[in-house]
C-alpha cells in the first residue's frame, strides 16, 4: 500500500507538478507585455524607416516565436549537459566576440551584431549565459579552492576579464558591468574572503572611472545624468524626454498607444527606453505591475538556486543564483537609466525590450530555471519514495 501511494505521488509530480507554473506564466506575461509595448512604441520609427508601422512588431513577434520553440527544446536538456559543455559554450562566445570585431555590423558607432540573413545575432548576450554556465561549473569543482586560495579566486576573474576586453572593443561597457557584478556575486555566494572582494571591487571601480574619463561620450552621459536639465537639447536630451514620459503617465497612464514621446521625441523608445513609454501609456499602475513581475522572476531564481544548493546540486544552484543576479541587476540598470537614477548604459529590459538576441537568451535563462526547479523537485520526490 505504501509503495502504491509513493508511486501515485511520484507519478502526479512527473505529470506536471514539478514545473513552477507561476514562474512560467509570469515570464510569458512579460513577453506578451513586451510585444504589446514594443508594437506601440515602434510605430513611428517603423513608419519612417520602412514605410511599415509594424516592422519592429513583426520582428519582435518572430523572435518571440523562435524563443518559444527554443524553450521547448531547452526544457528537455538535462542540466548535466549544460555543465559538460559549459567550457565549449564559453569558447564559442569568445570566437563570436572576435568575429563581431572583424565582420560585425556597426550601429550608432558600436560593432555588436553579426547578420545571418534576416536575423542578427548579438554575441554579447550569449557571452553572459556562457560565462555564468562556465563559472557555475568551475565553482562546483573548485569551491574549496575559491574559499581558501587567492589564485582560485582569481581564475574566474581572469576569464571574466578576457570577455570584458573583447566587449570593450565593440564597445559595450554595460555588458561588462553586468558580467563583473554577477561574477562577484557568485564568488560571494561561494564563500570567498571579504578582502578579496574589496580589492577586486576597488580595481573594478578604478578601471570604470578611467574608461569614463578617457571616452568623451561616456563622460557626456555621466554629466547628463547628474543634471540633464542643464543641456535639455544636447547631452541631456534623451533623459529629459524620458522623465517627461513618466510625468505624463501619472497614475493610470495616457492609454495604450497614446504616448507622445514615442513620436520620435524619445530616441530608442522601443529598446533601451521602452520602460519610459510603458510608464507614459500605462502609468504608475503599469510601472508597479512590471516591477513586480521583474522582482518575482529574480526572487524565484534565487529561491530555486538556494534549494538546489541545499541538496548539493551545486552547478544548478550557482547557475540559478547567477541568473537571478543577472536578471535583477540588468533590470535595475535599465530602469535606473530611464528614471535618471543611473547613467545610461544601453542595456535591454529583460523579456520586454525589443532585441532578438536578448529575448532568445533571456527566455533560455528562464527555461533553465524551470529545468533546475524540475530536477530539484524530482530529486526530492525520489528521496521521499526511497524513504
């Protein structure tokens, strides 16, 4: 009788209860919200560029369909496969970052994309997931060395620096900062010593300061962030237009499709500054809803990672935590830039902004969370049956 009940329990779990349905539906909701806002925000620029107001909406829908198809495949891949091929993924990312410097397409002075027919790939997005998979595998094998040996702490930092140098040649300082912060967060979770963090953080801040001082456009972004109203039609133009969008939105917004700032007053309205258009059209209520969805995905990622680490699934646990930090920090930088709390860094809003590579990689990261949660629950169910 006991074996029969245990079998019933395992069977019911295997039939669907092993998946975090709430996380799945929230992620899908964010994708749909992103498609709606991208469609609304991109109408004027699509009309001007291609005489087709739905150009970017069609592209975003195409990438969304590809993301869903890719997710169905990714969900069936065990985490041990990701662990086994994490170094190969990292090597592929390095090769792509080198190729984009040689044959990449330049947009707004940055060479970040490789064209493959109608599709464009941004290797910087893939490099994030590849690095975090590699670091998770490294920490699974060398966690004691990281805790007790300075060289063990420096090895993953060295790998991150190699990617950072390639990214800075594009240039893409925003992605470098995401890699740096997430790498440090992972090492902190692994138990590295505090003084090592202080040394690396100090060196990182000094390097970022030098990069800002040495590059005029980065310095202009920083001064515009301090007081955009000093030059509202020059260096502060984008931020002032973004703040005006939030102000117009008020509590309930102007209504879907009724944004004024998207009429080419606000540059990059459907990409980096899509959150401003969301605030203008959906108001404070829409902003709070989007923030809650973003917070929930990041919180669930950390919860899934914690549970995996508790049952000694270290690769899965570290990777889930890395995704949580990555997701939350990138959201913080994007929203902080649109609200004037942080300098503009050119990072997409996860699952919402227009951007095919970002959508594909971010959706893959969410599916990895679902897979980790599935394997964790399955392991706990099997342990219950054995008892």
